[in-house]
C-alpha cells in the first residue's frame, strides 16, 4: 500500500473539487454577461422595463426546470454525467444567443442556457460535498462560489474590452453578440475537465458500485478512513431503502427542508443580483457615463474575487453561522445607505460606489458562498440531490423575480425605496440565521443527519478535536 493510499491526498481532493467547481464559471458568466448586453439590447429592440426584465430573467425560467430535474436525473445516471450535459446545453445556448436576430429567439436560447445552468448549480456543490474530507469540506465547497465570482470578474472585464472595441453603433448591433457568444468558452472548459473527473463515491455506493466508491474514498482520505466513510455511507443509505421525496416532510427533515429553502431564498433576495444585473443602469441613474459604468463593474468584480477568497479562508475557521449573521447585518446597513443616497438626491456617485463596495464585500464572505455550501450539507445521503434540487428551485425562482422586477421597481418606486426594501430583507436574514440555522463546521455529513433527527450528534468542540487529530492523515 502506497503512502498516498494510506494517508490520502489533499491535492487529489482539491483537484476533483475544482473540476466540479468550474460549473461556477458558467453561473458567473450568466450572472454578469447580461448586465453588459442589456443596455445595447434595449436600444436595438426598444425594450420596455418589463421586456428588459424578461430578457434577463428568461434564463432563470430554464434554471428552475434544470434544477427541478437535476436531482432525479443525477440519482439515475450520476452527478458527473448530468454536469457534462449542463455544459453542452449552455454552450449551445451561448452560440444561438450570439447569432439571434429577434428577441424571441434570444429568450428561447437563454431558457435553454438556464436549463444547463440550473442543472450545474444544483449538482456542482453536491458533488463536492460528497467527495470532500470533512475538515476542509467548507473550503472546497466554497470553491464553487469562488469560481462563480472569478467568472463574474472575467465577464465584466470581457464586457469592458468588447464595449471599448467599437463605437456605440457597433456595440448595439455586434458587441453584445460577442458578449453572449463567448459563454461557450467556459462551457467547453467545464466539459473537458469533467472527462477526467471520477463519479461521486456516495452516488457509486448508492448504485451498488462500492468497490469503485472505496477506491475514490481511499485516494481522498486514506485506506482506514475510507473504510469508515464507506460504512457510514452504507448505514445512512440503508436506513431508508425506499427513499421518497415525501420523506422530506417527516419530522426533522421537514425543518431541514425549510432551512434549505430559506437559505436559497436569502441568497438571492438580499439585493446582490439587482446590483449585478442592473449595475450600469443604476450607475447611470447617478450620473456615470457609459465607459465608466463598465470600468466600475470590472473593479467590483475584482473586489468580489478578493473577498470570496477571504470567505474560503474563514469558512472552516470562523464557521458558517457567525459569518452569515455579521454579513447580513452589514448588508442591511449598506443597503439602507444606498437608498439614502437616492432619497437625498446625492449626485456625487462616490458615495453610492462606496456603499455598494461595502455591500459586495459583506455579501462575498457571507450570504454569497455559504448558502451554496450549506444546502447540500444539511440533507441526508439518500435524499441529498433531490432535496438540494428542491431548495435550488426556490433559489432560481427568486433569481427570476429579481431579474424580472428590479427594472420595474427602479422605474416605478425609485432607487431609495427599492434599496430600503432590500435592507429590510437583510434584517430578516439576520433573524432567520440566528434562530433556525445550525452550525455545520467540522461535522461529517452523517453527523449533520443526526442533528435533524433529534440527536445532538457530535458536539462542535468534539468535532473540531477530531478534525485536528485527522489533519496529519493528508499529504500536502
């Protein structure tokens, strides 16, 4: 038996987690690219505020469908194959969007792209959670959000460079096509990398392929730990051999489902996507020029990357719950201040930029990455993919609502009341996390199951002590 087989390889765990996390590039590209294109599409097609919202939110319609089928599909054919399918769908949609010559074709293409994004968003973190060692699961799961933010930054930068490549007429008729079409690049990268990734060991065990599952677990955790992990997975799966979605309505899992859905909702409705999708429009409301809009967004993308890296460092040290509470409180304050700048008709854009910077930083270390990490963590092995899919349906539904109605709100009630509404939602987020969300730092997935079923499971202190004693089992 080699040293790697005996002790496990952290490098291997990181590598396969990065492979799945590349799905975040697709989600990040989708999130950011339309903010650069929508102004030109508005000019080209004379879009009303409602139609602006529909062009942006149409991808979320496909996303809801993709999420809805992802859990059932992945339970049948595996996490990896569904992720590869997601990459193909997004690549096709990006190319069709680029060559579309009417709004209907563009909307239909974005729905197809949303189908792929929804499938990927539901399963990428699930795959990582099912492969990652317990003591670094939070950091590895947060790689999805990190890749999402890197995708957003690179897309902002690409949008800026494309916008500067020609005059306004070129941007209106051609520039936006390059913005949307280049989405095929991250999709191709994602598909290629997945060709070399293994299947989830937990799915393999559920499919009766325990030898393959053990081989992967041993390479990740080492031989002795892999034996314990495999036995724990078997016990969890055998506890309810006839798994059904209806099981999520049973005591214990019912609360887990409610927490998962609320985490998904608060990830979207706290206001970050309103700023992301309509950043240029918001900046122009306080007097910024077209060129400076794109420059500011590129700067925000870079800052978003930096603070998401901070989240990766802190997530398994500070814990999920404290970061979400502090982050949500800060976001409420910054949203209130953003609303105040509009209410007082402050025409100096410096203050708005400053407050959005603070909001973005707080989001990046709290409600941005953490719900994506916790949603797969809190559900049992035999229902994880389906339950995470249900929660992510609500995430995409909320994403759709923000994309669809933000321009209507900005147009009808103004920036002040729109941002104050988001401030109130963030206050509700603080209350929700404080009262209902458990801490999952350093707990195994099987131990988290026992928490919901009324058992205390392993205490956080005991889990941290166990984690510390296992650190030496991993090779650098």
